[in-house]
């Protein structure tokens, strides 16, 4: 490996603090879980709304992870992607071809949504959100349920009436 020539002051700056300060695998955070690991009681529901763009922030991916965890805790779990969040549901992501990751993690959301669906979760996607970005309904991940734009509010009412825990994520 070729390294750049460093001046004396650059070398001094690099050597002031030893690196790495802790070897890989060192624990710098405690592991105590404060709240009990609650599981779903009979009939409990978890509903997630996602209005965040894939790869623009972690909000969409974290929402999918939380919904998956709720599903694994026994909750009936559903997700509703609307507005720009609809883009998270596209199976056509990839470069230079669909399904090919141009960078590590490009398909994290796709893969996790497929896992969520395979484990029994429901995923809804607003058709209007797709249309705003020129995305086609036939490009949705298999199993994603396309919905009318008026369904966003009614889905929220439906799950609220069921007593669902509602996680609403939003990104500007």
C-alpha cells in the first residue's frame, strides 16, 4: 500500500493520540435493557405509517425493523407507505440492473420488507405516492398491497379502532 508523504507536523498530529484507542470489539456502552421485553397480548396490533424516502435517512429502514420486531413479538403488524415513502416498496431498485446493489446496503429495505411479508406482516403502498414519482404499480415488491390515496386516513382510523400501537414516521 502506498502512503502519502507526510510533513513533520502532520506526523506529529497523527501520533498525538494512539489509534485505535480501544481494540475492535471493546465495549464502550452498557447492555442493560431498562424496560421489560413485552410480548403481544391476544389480538394486539402494531401499525406503522412511513412517509420517508429510501436511503435519504434511516427513518424508513428503522420503521421496517421496528414493525418486524413487533411482528416477532406476536403483534398483528402492518405497514403503510405513502407519499415519497411509497418508493420504499419498489422491487426495481438497483444499478446497473434491478436487484444489483450499487453500494452495500442498497437493498436493505427491500430485503427487510420481503422478510416482514414472509413472516406474516402486511404492507400497503399508496398508488398516489407512486404516481408522484413516476413509479409503476407493477414495480412493487411481490405481496405489497396497492391502495387508494383516500385509504391512508381510513387505514389509520381502522387500526386506531382496533386499539393498535401506531408508529408514524415522517421525513421532510
